[in-house]
């Protein structure tokens, strides 16, 4: 808790999960917070997002209300023996009579297992926790003057408006192409159960093969199966095995989206003057290891606690908090970017293990262990 009577004036650029959770944490510490979003209205792209134990632990520490939202909307593996399983890894190729490779378990005390929330619904519930009037749409940031010794930072928006604030935690930056692309589609659960069986339909599965991989998981509390231009998708997976083949056969437009994969792992520091980078702005990662949201929420927890517990709100106190954040968060989050990319190579048989299933199994059981 700040002991100074003066409240911090903080602007957050980007209305994603990181921006909103950061605002929730800072409002708890009675900071003056405003969020600026380039989109004209609330809109989040993506399907479900997996919350690993560390992500849920960080969110609970930011605010118990976030944990309540998760509890009300979470989708888990559907079978009893899947409670502590993150995913079941299988070979996705044609020439295998036994496709099973291994079950990747979570090792936390609560046996969390696979825990999914639908991204846009989850984000909307988070936004509802914010005070009225602090979110501003249609505000694309084009320039910042954050003079090192100045009392405040000036932001310039595309519409010509300017705003002055003390701190700017940003959730926006330019990522680099990560040599891949992803499909995402949704299938009705009853169709998947009929074609693939109950166990496959209601539990998360990972199918790996040369050149790519497929992840399936239940979403919207078990009403649909989510898996990753229909014509392009079916062409890419036409030589795969029967399970993946049935999934693709049932996929129809317009349920499929496609986008390129990017990451960021070249930023020297996460802070400069009165500006600090959080979440994807600092360490945008590929989705292969499903750890990005965990690192983002750890950023949020660290930043809200560092700023929320300042004894003074001087420029030097603030920059010291940013330095501490950079020291704490940069090594761990950068490691996730690197290991996630390596995991994509592993899944697609392009890593050092090649298509050696025993070597891949050993790697999977250590690299993707959930704690």
C-alpha cells in the first residue's frame, strides 16, 4: 500500500487479459488507472486458453474475484482419470497401430489438470471488475514522450488527442514471424463423440507428426471440441492418421480461422523511463508450450505489487520499481519464448530428436511438466 497521499496516474495501453488484470491489481492499491485500446469496441480474438497452475495462482493473488470467474467458467477434462492430466500425447501419423505416447500430468498439490476458459467470455468478465469510465476505445497510440527526468509522460494518439500520465505499462509491441501458422476450428461435441468416442472427445489430446501437430480439447464447458480456409487445412492434414483425418473431415467453414505465428525475444530491457512492457508486448511467445498466459499473469502480479506498495511516488521510486520488475521478470519470460519455440520443433519432428518417439516421450515428460 502506498504511504504517500498522492496517487499514481497510470495508463495501460492494450485491453487484453494482461492490461485488464494489471488494472484490477492497481485499482486494488487505489491507483488512478486508465486503459487505452486501439479497437473501436470490445473484441478479443481467439478460442479457449489453457490456464496452468502458475497462471491461476498468480491470478488469485492479483484478485480473488478473478479466481471466482475462473471457477464459474472453467472447462476440465471430462473423464475421471483425466483430472490431473494436462494432455494425452499421441502419434498422429498413419503407420502406427498404437498411437499413444504418454500422458502429461500436472504435479501441483491441487491436481489442477487441464483448465480452459473461453478467451472472449473470460476477458469480458474481467472487464466487468473494473470501475466505470477507465476504459477508452478507438485510441491508437502513435508516439510517447517519456522524458527521463520529466514529471510526466505525454502520449499522442492517432486521432490527435494527447494525454499526460506518470506511468505507461504497455501491452503493445512489434513481434517477429516465428516460421509457422495455426488453424483453429470448433466442432459440436456430439459429432466428435460419435466419430472418435467419448474418451477422445471429452479430454485434451495432442497429436504429433512430421511437419506439424494437432491439439483438441473440450471448450464452453464441454459443449464443443476446439481444434486447430477449410480447404487449406484439409490439404495440410490429408496424409495424417485416421483420428486426425476424422477431425478434419468434420470441419466446415466458417468455423475455421487461420493466422501466422509470431514471437518476441530480442528486447534488451522491458523498461525505459516511464514506460514498461508487460505480457506479449515484452515476450510474445508461440503457443506450443501453452505457457504464455502464465508468464503474462506473473508480469501483472509483479507490476501491480511493485507499484502498489511504493512508499513514495517520486520519479526515482517509480523507475526503481521498473528496474526490479525487469530483473525479476525478464529472464523467466524470455526462457519461455525460447522453450516454446523448441517445443514446436519437437512436436513436428524438426527438433534434435527427429521422429524418435522414445526420445520425444522423454523430452515431453520433462519439458512440458506442469507445476
